[in-house]
């Protein structure tokens, strides 16, 4: 049974096509992961399926009486004293004509809030981004939709909350229901979806199976596409050489060949090239000392909350340390203590010699929204020097997928993913032998995350990273530290090693 069917869908933002003659179907019971580069139109497609936006052309057919619920990337919460009061307004529960139905939904809502570890009487003004995301998801599950549409549901969630979300979907979301989710969390995709939709250059392609199955299929497709383009370009080049001979072409009166060349020119002009690859290149600077950071007996308390207690930690040159733990337990605090931005209440912190530090801030406080991209990366100059190579700032920003016409736009106009790429560009314009990264994968698309992983794996210096991306932690980290309200346990291994050891 089809819940939603789109035929020859068209949608554009300005002169940029987001959907170009797109066909798709959502079947009952289907669980779909929607992926694609930032800015390709994934959120717009989700809004079309939710009925919030309309297609510019084509047809969209929805099953009569279909109940769809949409959870946006940054959920809106009506003003109210408590989280529960706001959710009642958000879900329009007071407008339901059947009091029994209203009571049942509110009862389910309380149950799901509890499963996410939320107090329904929490002051809305004090709720964090992660708590608001969990509350919006709890309401979505309580509404028992036929079609659930989730835009980046794991954003702002820590690993425990992500695993709880997975368990709810796998064990409590009815098999006859469907969902479509936008996410860059590959571990999440592998656990919960049975279909991958890839939005690429205006076309939606469907791949059955997990994300890993999609990756294998995609590699084969890209190889075949590269070969087909190479063959096409070879023939096109030969035909262009033939037509330039002019007299011979007219003498042969091969009108069919001329028409074919004209068609090839049109096809090549209309070809949509794949979006480029970020060129990550960092000058590693001087070689740091063998010991990068040494903490002994370090403690830190805020009010009555002890975040770090009697911690002894040594970070060695070449370590790639992942800091794990729920939101608010002290991961960012530990980073600031290591960097000297915050003093411990007790204990000692010693940094190694010859350190050149690049700090990738979760909140992007390194970026001034009033500055242009060029001013951000290379203030007062048109040039940057990376690894001894002098580069014009326009070319350098191009390596991070910023076209020349955008180098003078303000930081305030950038999307979340673009700001992340700009911060990478700013950091990598300076030598560094210690990379400290707080949630580096948030807002980045999958291809950008893959390239960042490749870079960090091959980076021969030291990395300290906070992340809730399990796939990323597995690929990058050689060591992990489990932080839990004052208690810190160190493990010589990646996320999977920590998880198996801690059970």
C-alpha cells in the first residue's frame, strides 16, 4: 500500500533546481533514510511530504486520511510554563474533540517523555537544545502517526539518547507505520532504515537495504558513471576535432553526424557535475613534545555539581582521544581545562612543548557573523600560506567548496554546514600539531564527514575530539575516555571497544 507517491516532481529555490522530474513512493511499513549534500533540498522535500510546502510542478498523491507528523530540525515550542504545557499547545491536543483521545495521547506523551529521561514539569525556559529535541520526538511518537517525518532527529542528542531513540523506533513504532528521516548519523541509519533515498542533483534515487549496502552500491555506480563520462568525452572530443576541419565536414555532407555533435554539445552543457571534494590540508607545524598534556588530580565543580573529580590523564603525541558521555557531564569543560581556558579547582595541568593548537569550537564562537568569508580566513590579505605553499584566498576557499562569488558574503548568511566548513578553512590556514574538536560532524553532510575522517586518520599528530557520532569515533579514535559526572574511565580503543568493555 502506498502512503505517498510523487510523479515528475519539480521544486526550485530561485534558479536552483532542488527536485527535477523526481519520482518516489513511500510504502506502508517502509523506513527511509534521506541523504544528500547540504543545500540539495532534503529539508524542502520533507516539507513537501508533510504538506508544508508545495511542488512547483508534477503530482503528489497522498492516501486519503493519512496522518503525517513532521519534526523539524530545530523544533518550535509555544511559550508555556512547562515542557508538557508547551507540547500540548504544539500538538494542539486541547483542540481534539474527543476527550478520551486527548487523555490517551497525553498519557502516551508522559510515557515517552519518561523514556527519554525528561521531567514533563521541566521549566521550558531552562530546557536545553537536546531536551527540546527529545520532547518533540516524544510528542511525535505519542501522536501515533501513519507517516513520521524526522529532520535530523539525532542533532543535539548524546549517545544514550540516540540509542534510546533507536530502541523506540525498533521496538515500539508499529511495523505498519512508515517514516522518512534526514540524518548524517551512519550508525543510526544502519540500525533503523530499510531503504536509502539519495537526493543528488535534483533526482531521488532509491537503494534498498542499510547505509552500508548503499555505500557499496554507490561506489559501483560512481565508477560506472565515471567510465561512461570518459567514453562520452572521448567521442565528443573526436567529433569537435572533425567539425573544426570545416571543409572536409562540408564536403562529406554528413548532416546526421553534425546533428549528433550538436546533441552531444547540449548533453555536455546540461551535465550536472558532482559537487567537488573538500581539499583538507593542514600544516602540521613543529613536532610537539612526546607528552602533549598531563593532568594530575584535577577536579572541577560548578555549584553542587562535580564535573571532574581527581582526574589523572596523560595525552601522548599521536593519540586520537575521543571524549564520551551524556550532555552536560563535563566533556567541553575538560577540553577548556586542557587548553588553559579554564582553571581547575585543584590539581595540576601541564602542556607539552612546541604545541600549536587548533580548536574547533562546537558553538563556532571563533566566527564573527559580521565578517566576510575572506576576512574570516585571511584578515587584511588576499593570500594564505598552508604547508609552505602560498595560495590566493579565493582558491583556498574553493578547496572548501565556496565558489568565488561567495567569498565576500557575510558569515551570518551561511548555513550550519557552511559555517562548519568555514571554521575548518580558518583553522587549517594556520599550522597545528594538536587538533581539539568539539562536535566536528554536526551540520556536515556525509561526504564532508567522510573526508574529515580520512584527514584525521592520516594526520600524524594529536587529536582530542568530543563527538556523539559512533561511526566517526570508531574510524578515528585510538583511545576513549568515558566521562560521567566526576568519574572518568580511560580505554585503549575506539567506541566499539569502549561499548563492549563497559557493558
